[in-house]
C-alpha cells in the first residue's frame, strides 16, 4: 500500500513537471505566432520596408536570435532568474524572423504545415514519454545529423538544387521528430534523476529544447508542402 502511495506521488509530480514544461512551450509558440501575426497583418508596411530597404535589420535579428538561444540555454542550466525572460524574448524575436519566411507561402500551406507539425509533435511526444527503450543513442545521432544538415544547407545555398533542398527538408523532419521523442524521455530522466527536486531552470531548459524541435519541424514541413508556392 505504501508503494502505491509512493508511485502515485511520483506520477503526480512528474505530470506537474510535464505540465509546467508544456505550458512554457505553448506560451513560447503562442508568443511567436502572435508576433508573426502582427508583422504580417498590422505592420506589413514596415515588413516590406525591411525587406526592400533595410534588410540588415532582419539579418541582425537572426544574429541576435542565435545569441539569445545560447544565453537562455545557459541561464536555464544555471537556474538563474534571467532564464524565463530570455526564453520569452527569444520566442518573440523568433516570431519576428519567422514572419519573413511565412510571407513567402500561401496561407493554406502555412496552416497545413502547422497542423501537421502539431500532430506529429503530439505523436512523437507520447512515444518518447511512454517508451521503455533507451533513446540516448538515437538522441546523440540526431544531434550529429543536425551538423550534417547545416553543412548540406550551406552547400545548397551555392548550388541552389531543388532536389537537395527537398531531401534536406525530409531528413530534417525525421531528425526533429526523433528529437521530440528523445527530449520527452529526457524530461522523465531529469525528474527521476533529481528525485523530483527539479527547479524552474530545468523546466525552461527542456521547454526551450521542445520549442526549437517544434519550430524546426514546422519550417521543414513548410518547405516540403510549399515547394510550389
């Protein structure tokens, strides 16, 4: 009977940890979507001006994004108060830069990619949370594959091959789908490894990882669905 009580308390605590993480992920994605909406429909004139005359603003935002994601990740690992503001700032800035990508595609394509990403994310998250198989090896392989994808993407900037672009997008979908499962298993491992004593930093760190998984999955599917846009 005491064992049942312990298991129940553990499951409840783990569920709360998952809920906290996914609350942050949802808020981050919602914030990005809101900022993208504002850029596309409220500040569309400013967006055109940036694309035509002030492109350095866009590229500067990309560089700032890279800096913020490293700062947010580091702050989360150290469990500092700056972790959450950095994560939210990064999410908002990412919404700004995403709007310049989304504007190139039809609305139906964007909606199709978003819904497909959400469904695939949900399925892979469940798989990662319930599977008994150790996904550590797969996670390491997926992170190594990201480097290969980045190199292939840089090469394709000069080649401009539509086929290579499609292959990169398909492989990216596989990579980030695998990482979603891996990161969800990591949530359980972090909780169990700390004996349930997980701080806000861990929640923000895991939320950032899942947020990045979703965004990259969305962009990969967007490129696949919008090949003819």
